[in-house]
C-alpha cells in the first residue's frame, strides 16, 4: 500500500492578515436598491455584514483548530497529493464509506456528520451502523494538489478508488456524494463497481437515454430548464471560459466570497430560515477560506471545464448503471439542482433505495446533518459489500 503522511491545517498569520486587509479595503461597488438584492447576485447588505464580521470578528485560529478536529492525511496518487480525512469507526474496517464533495463546497461540508457516522453509539445509535469515514478534497480543491490544466470527475473517481483500495486497503467500500460528488460517485459505480459495491447520491448525475417520458418527468424538466436559464450562468462560464472567473477572483477575497455564497443562498433550503439561520457565519466563512487561503478558487472553476474535456457524462452510455444505487431527493433543494421523479432516476441507475427527506437542500450534510446521517444509515443497511 502507498504511504500516507499526516496533515494538519497551518494557515500563515501573514497570509490571513493580507486576506483580511483586502476585505477591509474592498472598494464596494454600487448595488441595486430594493428588498431583494439576491435577485441580482449576492445580496449587498448580507455580504457587507458578513465581511465586517470576517474582518474583525471571525476567529480564524479557532476555525483552523476546528479543521484539525479529525485525523487527516496526504497520499500520493498518480500525479496528485490527495488530502483526505480518515476516521476509523467503532467497528473498524466493517463498512468503509467514501464521501465526495462538490463545488462550491469542500470536505468541511461533512464536519457535522463524520463523528455520527463513525461512532453512532456516542449519539444513542448502534455500533452496527458505524462506518470508517473517508472524505477527500477533490484535486484542485482545498489541500489537495492542483492540476496543471483542468481535470474532470471520471479521473477523480479513478484517483479516489485508488485512494480507497491501494492506499487505505479497502477492497470493497460504499460511496456517497452530492453535486460534483454525485458525478464522481456515479463514475465510481460505473468504472469501479468491483470495489464501489453500492452508491448513494443526493443529486442526479447520469441521465437516461430518451429524455423525459412521463408527465411528471416532463414537468420536472421544464422547471429544471427554467431554473437553469435563470441561475446557471456561472456553470456556462465555468464550463466554457473558467479562466475568466479566475482573473476576476484572484486576489479578491470579497469577490470570491460573493461568488460562492450566492450559490449557498440559491441552492439551500430557505423555506423556514434565512441563509444565516441555516448556516452560521463561521461555517460560511470557513468554507470560503478553504478556497481563498489555498488558491482553490481558480482550479475549482477549472473543474467544470474538466467535465467537457473528459467527454461529459454522455460517455456513460451503458445505462442503467448496474451498481446498486440509493437516491435521496431532498425536498428543500432548488428546481435547478433538485432531484427528478423517481421514474427518471430508475432508467439511469439500478435504484435499490429511494428517500425524500422533508428538509434540506443541495448541501444536505451541512444543512440537515441528522437527516443526512439517518438517510445514509438507512441506505447502507440494505446495501451489500459482498
């Protein structure tokens, strides 16, 4: 097996001071007047309040300590140093679980679920539900090394499979993911099903041939397309000209924060709480800092172009995917990122588990950690590593 190296987050005080100085010196542009600034992008009042806290209230050393709460490592896999969290459970080796994040999230998305997944008996659960939890940072994200040019999700699946099998010695494992993590996890099932024995998604990745076929599917497709036209400009830019985003964002922590937090606003379940009720300001800023401090804003944008350069998800032509698949359709997700009808998923995947958690949106583990844990446990009880 390949060697791993222990890793700890160690942000430079001088680097952080430079970031905070840029936040304080940001030349705020004019913003549209009115009560719904989110209709135009990141809301000005929210962003100004958050940045005031970032500059003079955010405890970045406390955030760093929190990011070091779980054991983490680096491992060389092909041309990459992959950063990953690895928490061995109270039932070591019995049920390895690989969790993949997306954009503009990070491995930090799962901070509220890792211990509950690995040590259920600490929270009134059963040790039989325990997982060895592995949460990598995608190549080009966070503390994983950066590619020299855009790379995509199929390559990432190959790297993550090697991490689980060659580095950590798990010949069989379960895999879960949302956003890009759903695409990576789908490729794990497609290309590496001998090892990724069952997968769980909370976003659709592969689409079945033939398009929508029922009234419910066609209604969903119309809503999804309309939402994509309204909210998907970021995707079209990052798929086509990601370096244009890089030029705008580099050296501009406020701009990076606005670009990222707008996505959290548009994709989270805000039916019962505002954005800063769903997440704390510290959670939002720690996720942003993982992009700003590491310079991952640029390569994170590149990751969209990587999809195109790999040939897109159309390369998965032998559908439905044979690997047993669970799907959680969080009912608070947006029309843009939310799940389609069950019938549509069944034509793309070997669907063996379906759930509709009543609360939570695109960042399910961060928004509703207890519902996420409950759902992953329920799926895993009927999944098999045999």
